[in-house]
């Protein structure tokens, strides 16, 4: 992928897009997308910080932050869902079953982002193939909710999340659609 002075070039996202990839978008695009819609009780500064956390944590670990942020947008209905709001900060539906009151909460927005990103890394990478930094974030994320060993590395592409992270067979298509809207490729 070409990198310009303005940052990574935008390329479209599809269900066959790898989770482990250079950033396809940037913080400003994710922030603008979220701020243009209702975003729950989060202030502009909080939305900016959440978007920045996706890029600051995911990018250096090789995980495409646009895909992760787009998953958050899908899971939280643009940061408006009950579980995404303070004090819960669950940006990825982790442990949410649909039963009233069942789901995980995270102490801060940053920890909610980190839990999602570590879990995505666990889905994308087979155990033993991760770097020390990736391994550390996976361990942190899975301390909140373990992941069965047969799910490790099951989703090297976005499409692998459908039926595993979420039961919805259109899950990857929805996330890709959001990602493409964020970067203006839709």
C-alpha cells in the first residue's frame, strides 16, 4: 500500500481483507465519522481520544485500526449502545449475550479499546505466532474473558469473524461497509 505525506492511502475493505494490515484510514476519518452521528454521552474530546487509542494501540501491533474501529462502530451503533456507555466501556460486545445485565464492563474507555484489540489479535493470530507486544495485549484482553483455544487464529481475515465473534453471517460485510464509509470509499 502506498503511503503519502498525508498518511496511508485508503483502500477498500472487504470480508477478505486481512485483520493484520497497515492502517487503511486515519484517526481524523474515524473521529469525523463518529462526530457526524449521535455518539451517546461521549464528548467530542472523548470521541477523539477513543479514535486515537485505536490507532495508537492497533497500528504498532500490525492490526488495521480502521477495521477495529469499524467493528466498534457496528457493535455500539456509533457509541450509542448501553454497553458502550460509561461506566461500562464495552466497545465490542464482549460477553454480551442478549440476556439483561449480562456482559463485561471495562474500567475505562482505553481499557475497553485494549480489550477489543487484544481479542481481535487472538482471533487473527495462531498461538505462538505473535510478537511479544501482541502476546502481551492478547493476555491482557483474555484476562477479562477467556477465548477457547480453537478460536485462536480462526479469523486472519475480516470474514473469519462472522459466525465466531458474532453469530450474524453478514457481520464482516457490515463492518467492511462501515470501514468504506469512514474512508469515503463506499
